[in-house]
């Protein structure tokens, strides 16, 4: 692919275009995993499922660079294209620009000769259900990764250093009634309208802000799905909703589930169906402090869930720092700033070689 005038450092745009043009929807990561593995074939590797770990530990402090291979399903996007400072294409922001940065850092001989043992973890299935995310399997099977001194997750972070992350609880909430003919609704009880007062109160519920280590995180609760009724002439006897909670790093998973259960007390049924812990902030780790210094990046809270939580759960300090915009993730017209991608590369290169 032709690159815009003024070729950028390390040919990052060409690598990103190459990655974007390899389809890698969740569940179909084999091709991109193989392509990255072949490109980095001169480095020791461990394959776990459709994921690959590039590098092995030595006597230097171990630093992990982590990024997911998969994208959300395509929405009619074409091949990668460059216009001015932007590269457009599915996954360009979330998060193949991060994968491109990882690839070039691993290939750089000055990084390889630097003060840290740098290992890349390219993993599958982040965009799907939490329990299918292959980073969990990678961390379990390649147990020496658990000795890492620090991890950088190159999720799109707008070029900011985004610390920690929110945790997640998904719950099924049910309201029950009694079916009846819609011409004689008084013979039944409408499960949908029974939920009305509770839904109205939930609609008025504002996000709540909490400051953790000087950073503002927001705790939110939202209905993300609802189903009720079997026919247009039947009063519905069952109404089910999915309630999604994003909780702040100062809460445990158990505290979050208890709080959500209390909020759902007016319902007839409540069942937690999916959870993910919050990620620790970790801002005091020496390498993360140094990354803040060399990058000059703005410090921010991560409003959302990332695999920083998986690393912090096993005691590895981690931070979100990657090219790409959070607002671009999962968009039809997804793009990434090439200047921002180069800035993230340069900051990480200074960190890992200094």
C-alpha cells in the first residue's frame, strides 16, 4: 500500500495496513496469529490456541506488551486506506495499531539489547464473552509470564496513560405476571408494565463519580436488553432484562454484585450471568511512572473494562497505553491517527531502551 507523503518512522503505516487487511473477527484469528508468528519467526514463541507469545524470559526484568488479535464483525468496510494523517479500516483503532506498535518494538534490535526482557502477547477472543478471552489461557499455560515486572496493554487509549479499569457485572432481571387475553387484561397481570416504576427510577439514576488515586472513575448501571410477550393479543406473563453495571476500582466484585442485587430488589428475579473484576490503578509502579515521564501523556482513568484487570488480578502492575481513539472502537468508519501511533511507539521505545 502506498503511504502518504513523508514516510513515518519504522514503516508503521505499512504494517498496520497489512494487519487491517487480514480478517480477524472474533473466533477467526488463526490467519492473523499465523501471519504475526511467521513475521516474528526469528524470535522464540509459544502458541496457545489462536494466541502467540513472542519471546522468552532471561535474567533481565520482564516487561509484557499485550494486545488482542480479534475485531468485532465487519460492517461493510473495505481494505485499509490512508488519507492525510489517518488510516481507515476495521480494527485500525481497536486495536491493530497497537499490534503494529508491538510488532515493531519486538523487531527493534535496540529494544532487544535494552535493559528489559520484552515479550509480546498477541491473544485471541477479547471482543467476545469474558470467559472465552484467551489471555486467561495464555497466562495459565505460560506460567513464567506471571513473573513479569510490568505489563502495557496497548488498547486504544487516545494516546493517554489510562490507569486501571472498571469492572463489569451483567445480570438477568425478571418481572413475572399472569397471561390473559389482551381484550380482558384484568384477568391477568402485565409483567412489562409491572416493571414500569422500577424502570423509571433506573432511567433517572445518574452515573456516580468516585476518585481513586486522584483519578475520577464513574459507576454506571444500564439496561442493555429486554424481552417480553409472545403475541400481540396476549398479556405478557414474563419480562426479562439484561442489566449492565460498570463498577469502579475501589469496589470488589462481591461488593458490586451486592449493590446491584439491592438495586434490583423490586424485581421478581435476579441472576448474575457474567462478571469481570476491576483493574487496579498501579500508578506508583516505577516503570509506569517512567512511562508517564517519557511520554508526557495525559493521565486518565479507564472508563471501561480492559485486560489490565487480568494482569492486576495476578499481581502484575499494568497500564493502558495505546494508539487509537476510544470513540473509534467498533465504528463503521473506524480510523487511527498515524501521528498518534508513532508517538506511542516512540514513547515505548524510549521506555524500553533507556
